[in-house]
C-alpha cells in the first residue's frame, strides 16, 4: 500500500449487489461488493472469476447502457447475450479492459491509442519553429493572426497534406531491382533473356514489338548496346507500332502493339493485380528501400523543417515515451520556445503540460520504454491493456467501474508496485476498480477480496470469501488464503540440484534494446529469464534464441540443399545503423546473432505460448490433443459400428455422414431476430449433441460419442482407463490442473492460460525423442499459485527426462524453483538490454538487481 492513499469512505449502501448469478459455472452466486474500492477477484483458474467480474457484472452494465440507446444503434454494436443473473443493483457504468493480442493488420501505434500523437502534432503546428519566411508571423497576411500556417494534419503521414510525396507516407519505396530483370545475359530475347515479363502471349507480343522497333532479338542479350538494353528494360514510354507476328512464312496478318518495359510491367502488376500469385511474381523483382526523400520519416519536407527545441516531429516520434517526456521538459525552457510570440508560447506551455501528464501516466504504468511510433501489433496483451488504462486515466471520468483482467501480467514485481499506484489513483478519483488477479502483491494491496472456488469448472462457482482483504486468512476452504499467508508454500523444486550438461552460447545478440549481448543457456536444466518489463527478455528468448535454433534445425544441408546455410551470417553485420540525423532506424524489428555454438546438442524446438488454440468453435480440447482420434477408433471398433460399416470418420462432427443435418455438427443454431442481437441456442434437432441418431446408436459402456464430448477430463479419465492412448493424455490434463474442462468445450471459449496448458500437454504426451528445447513466455500468467505448482511440476519432469526448459518469468515462486537465472536489465528500453546477473537463484539473490531485491524472501532458508 502507498502511504499517501486517502481514507476510503465508510461502507454505506454503496454496494454492487448481485443476486442469483448462474453464468457458466456460477452456482447462484449472491454477493454485495463495495463501490469506489480496489476489489480483487481471486480463485484457482476456472473457478469463475471472469464469469462473475466480466460475464456478469460488466456484461450487465453494458446491457443497461445498450437498453438506453435506440434499437437501430444497438444492432451496430457487437454485444453478447444477456448475462444469466437474477438481479443486479448499484451498478455504475462500466469499462472493461481485457487482454487481447493486437491484430497483425492493425495500423494503430502507441501514440495514436494514447492520443500522444495528436497532441504532439498540435504542438508542432502551434508552437514549432518554422524556417525563415514560413512562420505564422511572416505569413500574417494570409492567415489569421497567431494561427499556424500548417494545421496539425500537416504533421501526420496519414493525410494527403502531411505525407511525403514520394512514398505517400509509407516511409519505404518499392523499387525495381534492375539486376534481377534479366535472368541470363547469354540468352537472346527470343530465348527468354528477360525474366521479368509475364508468360504466354504477352511475352511473344513484347518480343515482336521490340523486333518491329528494330532491336535484334536473336543475339545474346549482353551483345546489345548498353543504351538499347537500358531503354528496353527501364523505359516509361509506351511506343505503339505495327507488329507482324512471327508465325512462319505464309502468315501476313498484323496488329498495333504497345510496348511495356519489364520495369513498368513489374510496378504496374505489383500495384494493381488482384492475383496473389501475380503479385508474388512481381515482388520477386522489387526491393524495399527507405524512401530517399524522407529517409523513412514518412512526412513531407515542409513538415520536417518545423522544429521544437531543434528537433523535428519524426525525431520526437521515434523516442521512447520516457525520453519524449524529458525532451518536452527541456523544450519548455528552450530559447526557441521562450522566443515565441506570447500567444504561441502560452499554447506551447499548455500543450506540453497536458502531454507531460499523459506521459507521466504511461511511464507510471511501466510503459516508458515504448516508442511513440511503435505499432500496437507488436505489443503484448498486458502492455496493450496498460496502454488503454493510461488512456482511461487521462479521460478524467469518475463514478465509473473499471474491470481489468490480470493487470499485473507481464510485470516484474518492481513494475507491479507502480501499477498499484496508478490503480490507486484511479480509485481515489472516485472510480471502482475490479481486477481479476492471481498476483499476491496486487491481492494484498486490494481493499476487498471476492474469492471463488473451491475448485474449477463444476467444482467451483461458489463465493468462498467476500470481505476486507486483511481478513481473508480466516477463510477456511480458500486456496487463495493459503498462498497469501506469510510463508507461502514453495513451488516444486528439483529433487537434487541439477547442473548444466552443456551450454548453448549466443554471442553478439543485437536488436531492439540488446546491443551485442553474449548469453549462455545451460542445457538439461530449468532456466528462468528475468528482468523488468521492457528489459529485453522476449527479444533474447523468443527472437534471438528461438530464431537461431529454428534456423539451425531447418538448415540440414543434406535434407534441404536450397536453404542458405549461411542464414545466420546476416547477423554479422548487426542492425541497420540509424541514419545521420538519428531518426528511427528503418529495420527496427531486426534481431541478429553474430555467432552461436552448442546448437548441435538440440534436436527439437518447442515454443508454447498463450495464443488461442483455434479460432473456430469446431476445434476443442479433444480434437486439439489428438485424444479424439483414439476415441473415434474405439467407437468404430464396436460390433454395432462394424455391422453398420461405420468407420472412425463417421464419428467426427465435421463429416456429413455422421453429424446432425440441422446444425451441421455445431450443436447450436443462431437465431436472427429483427431489432435484436443474434442469439445462439442449442440445436432443436440434436439438442446440442452434434450427431445424427444413427451415429448415436453406437455406444461404449452405454455412452454415445456425444456423451463423451460432454464429459469432463476427470470423468473421461475414468471412463477411458482401458484405452491407454486416451488415458495418458487425460491424466496429463488432470495433473496440469485442467480436470474440470469438458472435452467438447470449444477452443474459442478457453482462456489463454488454459490454451497454453493444453498445448503443453499435447507436447508432453508425444514421448519426445532426443533433446528438446522448450521455450515458454510467462507460463504462469493467468494461473493461481496452486495451478502454478502443477505447471512447474510438469516442467521439472520435462527437465528430469533430459530436456532443456527456458521460461521468461516474473512469478517469484517459479523463479525460485529454477536451476539457473539469466537476469536482464537493469531498466527498460535503453536503460536495459544487458545481462546483469546469472547463476542459481541463490547466486542472483546476492546481487543488487531489481529481481534480487524481491527474490530473497522466496528462497529456502531465507
Ligand atoms: P476464471 O476466470 O476463474 O479462470 P472463468 O470464469 O473463465 O474462470 O471460467 C469458469 C468456468 O466456466 C470454467 O469451467 C470455464 O471453462 C467455463 N467457461 C468460461 N467461458 C465459457 C464459455 N464461453 N462457455 C462455456 N463455458 C465457459
Ligand atoms: P521484455 O520481454 O523484457 O518485456 P522486450 O524484449 O519485449 O522486453 O523489449 C525490449 C525492448 O525492445 C523494449 O524497449 C521494446 O520496446 C523493444 N521492442 C520489443 N519488440 C519490438 C518490436 N517488435 N519493434 C521495436 N521494438 C521492440
Ligand atoms: Zn518518403
Ligand atoms: Zn444439431
């Protein structure tokens, strides 16, 4: 808790009162939760925290808002079905901030989402220093007094007035690579010297036109005069001539043909074709270069000539947020700013003040290392959520209920402390802040706890504790209480201390904020890569390590001679140098490794992330793990199936013969209602069973295949005890804490943590041969400490079986259970990117890195 917190108001009747909530697994939950407080929803994964906080409370608030707008407008909003709840009272308007992965196609940036870019543009237009003769004062006749000659659009590469005229604001140009246009200079044009022409008739046409123009199409290309070669390859002219096609002696037809040079053809095809194949062919002759006019800065020269404190807007945009704040601080007192006419100087001060307060929010939320121009597609779910949170804080709303999904995900304990300050500020401004959380640091700082459980899925869904945070230790059945107590149980440790069986060395790792780092990964042990967020952990593990191993495994010269075995060599040059004005380097995303050794000790790479395991409701736990294959074979082997000649495929709900014809195997149908949102309901024909009656006539121990999909993992484990292939997977699923999931639950409704553990199980049961390197990015996020223990136990098993596991982690109990740590930092962005400590957790705890400070209490004997 921060010392400065204001005293909460006494608890009067300002409560959110929920009655009879039955969404998903909730068992008629009744709770009264105080408003204007920081409330933590806790419980093991799958216990029903999200179902209550998001599925019920947020959803109901959303529903009320929608009821207040016109039915027409309502249809335009993507809304879910009404939550299953008896009654809710005392509900403020709510804003949900969930973790989502940025869409790859998204064009938004850190600056656009946080609105920093807008204000920065305004600042440049109102308060910039213009080149002599172009400033507002000189142009006073043409513009109203004190108005800027360029409006803020002129500083946006996404507008016609602001964009660089050469590259249209893209910063890069597709240029034809002349050396690729001719395939073989020893061939004549007739024999196919020009590689970059379309095939078929068009190719003959161009050849005949060149012949008609008097060019010799039968000598080797290299023997043509240089001027002729240049002209025919590159000209932008389109001469039209009478062509006598070359079709033998007695043909005397003719037509008018128009010439297009290979260069023009490639540019035209690339720019206009709708065919992906054609575009790909054209792209092979193009290379991508920084735009020569704007050097990748995307803006037109007039906009780039305007400066504040001597720097143009492109330079400001390339700065990390914390450095932008420092720059604006100095701009305030810079002589240029001081010399502005009074009205413009005042505007500058107001805009800079606003920007600094917004940047302060972003820095406080641990995002100071992000560059303004960074695209949101490259951010993690947690970073994106905190970016939205900062934007909300700026809005200055009060009386709002904010519902957040594990806001501490991806945060080092040091960052979590600043997050808590920000949440407290939001609450102190008069808002309610509800967080679904597992992190003890956040739970202990909350005013109030709603603890769900006792188990997951059908074994959960009850409120075990609802009260002030400090009294949770009195809750009897609560697993959460156990982990909050002063001495939390340790995560599973290796039975005996393990030592490296070899080393994988990466030297000269460069990219993002890493500048020539040498990293050594021990083999045959569990390694945790630690450090504050933005220190470079993902860059080192997911990019440098993963890409290097992947390249090595793919480049098997015997198996794949086409692959360029020197691929790694491109790392030797390091990242592209920023241009001389220090603006952003065009290849900001390149990560390279100068030299690697020890790779030959690894046979396989498995990287397990939290991305969804399927985007269609047709994918589920049973299909994804391969478990369903053995189940279908079992059904096809039954005497009744044999009599009916049903094969295993009959038992797939994706196959026409076996599935319900009404819902095509979905089990649900959607109901379109005029003026109302589309609802889904169980299929009236199969009642959600997905199959047709003939398929369901085949049973195993009286259960149909539809019954199997409705079983939980635990029930199925017992049912399939005699089917080893299925039982093995089911046991693993149960051991990792997923015993409560039903086999048929669609992949789209699984949480990130559930999806990640299912992926891990699919790996585990595949009895890996040889030496596998497993990479996991914060595998504990979304997991209750009790679930973390089950996960860590599985990771330890993988290591005991001779494999290497590397996790990027913040969870201190998991870090303490690792054999080896690689600690990055000390700060984020430019203040990080170095390895500041390595060794056993005990070794690292002796140092004075940010990780060490938090880790010590979690070590045995500490
Ligand atoms: P928590 O947030 O505590 O991890 P959830 O509220 O997400 O738990 O889930 C509670 C239970 O409801 C789990 O068994 C989960 O699998 C199930 N569940 C969650 N979302 C859906 C859904 N869209 N459809 C069906 N079941 C769901
Ligand atoms: P961590 O995993 O420790 O949170 P990252 O490796 O994600 O840190 O980031 C390290 C630095 O690299 C940060 O300054 C971050 O902004 C930058 N960075 C990460 N990904 C990209 C990217 N795709 N493009 C540009 N910069 C990036
Ligand atoms: Zn340009
Ligand atoms: Zn049906």
